């Protein structure tokens, strides 16, 4: 055997040895009991039901699809020119003031000012742009309600015809009823069917404490989020999220672009995943702080 | 042999790039591997990361207290990990990626259990309350 052959053989063995570990870390992740498109190869889904996006929805291509560590899936913070956001000067300043632990402006964890590690609410839309997991959608006569796995959060999107508060700083609904709550992590949301298979929601009323994603993308209190849910067929739903924030961005930009979800069994149970301050404190004491600064 | 070698090298490079893309940040000594045999002192099944604490004795009888992390429980369960995976006193063989600064800390890649089974770490999710890789 030549020297090159020996080297090639050793490299091949090393690859075989290490690849399961790499696959395990990078690869497809199945939530217990969940089904994915890979389970239905060659099978065609039935027709989409009319005006119905209800059900328990998991990412069609595996449970890790929603992690978005480096920022919003359709616009990650990776330095590529296509992913450069259209910041206004004010927006760029806010972005540079943020110290994320991922993306092109990342800092060591000890220096971050990300509100999430302390278990502050991630708010909307970060709940779908970072660490997103299974969602359950419930439709009532007047609302579309979305239940999120992460921290067991939920949002109600009004579908009774009301309009968004025109001035979120002094919010009022244009119909009778209770006044809007004092928003700020989750905003106010209204939605409508634009056709029998497409539901669009608009949200405003956010303050600027929360981040848009894990890469520190900021939003101002002028943030307006457009969510589009397209029921593709009986088993699939696509979600698109558009960020419209004229204070911080010169034009709207798409953060999620037709991200596919797959309908789960009605008996599927959404796992519990909580941010627990006391557990976070223990983790920081035992691991994060000594890993960052070298002191046990 | 040039082509096979090139193909293998390309595969390794691509896989390494994919791994690094999710773990580009600072604290871990990316690509470095340590395999340690020790005794479990605690299995902390929690957010934002589970922690396996174990003691490793060297040839001189000196003990080092290691702390190794995994992702959060919902991200580990799909790969067969559980709250009951370890008991205090278990003898385990841990393969991990250590931190850069020399502290006895690392990220678990896999663990050989006393019964001969191996647990492999899961996908690199960002668990509750945690944004650091």
C-alpha cells in the first residue's frame, strides 16, 4: 500500500468515526412522536381545507429548522451581501449597541446584553425567529390563537374585523369592548383571510426592549409585523414573516420566507421548554462564567 | 490515490464547515476532542443546558472535577437522553469538546454508559434562556 493510500485510509476511518457525532449535532431532529415530510416520501397530501389553519404544527423538515442561531432564517447575520439589512442610521446604531452571541457582531457570552439569557420575554416576532418550535393554532369565531412551545407563550390575533390601533402609544380599538392591554413584548394583532387558503395578520404596539432575532437585529416602537399563513394542502402550512419598521429599516424585509410546517396528530403533545432563572443561574455559575473568563 | 484522498478531504472539510457554522463562537476549542473516564457526581437535567458533573482521577490519584454541557432537555430527548440517564457513582467515558481556556469544562459529544450503551449529543439547538453556543 502506498503512503497516500495509507493516508487516505486513515482519513476515511477518521471520517467514519467522527461523522456520526457530527451528524448527531447537525442533523435531523425528531420531536418525540412527531412526523415529518421525510416520513411520507412519494405520498401526496390531500387538498387544503378552506379557511382553516388550525392544528398542531411542527417544522416539515425536522425539529431543528426553527433554531435560527445566526438570526432570522431568511436573512441570517452571516456577512453575505444579500443578507445585509436595510438599516436606517438609527437602526444601525441600535444594531451596533446590541451585543449578541451569534452573527457577525457576536461577542463572548460574558459581554452580551441579549435580554434572553436572563429569561426576559423574547416577545414577538423573536419567538418565531429564534428557538422556534412546535406551534398549536386554534381558531375561534373572533380570534386565531397561537400557542408556542417555548416558555408556553401564546398570542391572540383578532379576526372580528377590528383594525390595529392607529396610535399604539395611546392604543384604542375601533370597536366596542375592553381597551387594548398595555403591550409591549407581544403587541396587538389583527388578521384576515385574503383568500380561502391564506391568512394574513398585522401586528404593532411593540416597544423596543426585545430583539428581532438571536443575532441582535433591533426593532423600534414603530415595528409593524406582517405574518402570512398559506395552507398549501391538508398537511402543510407555510409561514412568512415580514418586518416593516420605518424607523430602523429603509424598507420592509422578509425574515421567514414560506417556512413549511407539517400538521401533526391531534394527540401530539407539545413538549415543555421553560427558561428557568434559577437553573440559568446555576448554569452560569458552573459553566458559562468559568468558560468565558477562565475563573472557576 | 489522489482522487480518493481529495474526496475524503473534501468531505471532512464540508462537514467541519457545517459544524463550525453553528458553533462559530468563542469558548470552545473547536475540533479538539478529549475522552475522559470518570465518576458521575451530578446530572443536572435543566435549562438552559443539562450539565454532567464527573470526577476524573489521574495517575497520581489527583481528582479533577469536570463539568460538561449538553443542550436543554427537549433537544436531548429525541436522541435518547433522559433525566434518568445517569446516577451518581456511574462510571462513564465522556467524549467532549473542551473550552479554550483550560478549565475542566466542555461540550459533550458522546458518553459511554456503564451498560455499554452510548448516548450521542443532539442537534445544536439554542435552549431556553441561552444564546451562547
